[in-house]
C-alpha cells in the first residue's frame, strides 16, 4: 500500500510560503511557512503532522493490542508532542512524547501498561521515528 502527499513552496525560507495536499485531500492546499514552523503563524508544519501521524498510529496499535488480548477499549485518547531541537547537525526531531488516556472495562493497570508499551514499540510510525527518544505516559479511567 502506498500513500502520498505533495508540497509546493514559493520564495525563500523565511518569507516564502507553501501548501500541502494529501492523496485523500483531507489536506488540500493547506498552508505552511517558516512562521507556522518556528513561530506561531496560521497553518501547519511538518512536526505537527508527524505528531498527528504518531498519535493516530499509536492509538490504533494500542486498540489492536487490547482487542487481541480480550480487552476491547471503549475510548483511547492520545496526544503526541514532537520536540524539534537545534543540534550540531541542524534542526532535528529529538523527542516524541505520547500521552494516552483510555477507558477499558475490566483490565488491570499492569496489563494495560504492558500492552501500551508493545503498541509504542510496534506501531509503524514509532518504528520509523526510532532515531528520536519516544516516551509514553499511559493512564486508565
């Protein structure tokens, strides 16, 4: 399976602007710029999109782990925070912190923690981003 997205950029780095479009058109000429990436401009940025991808992937992987273990979840909510830091190599995604909160009837906290750790380590986006430190806080209702 292949998925695609495209980007277009006009101008120099600091004053230029761009737009992102995904294959599904959920993002369709969505603006991004230096200001949306390094300041507080209106639009998106690559790190925000990575955070969304990681939160979504992890949440689906956790749902799969829980369901396979006989504990189908009622609700799982995950936030991913991507840290972009300046290193000797230049701007680098150094950390991603996942924070998840789930409602799962009848599961023990130890089992939940075990399955959340497996989901963190096994989701395709975590495996893709393994150069960054990935941390997880997981809580139950």
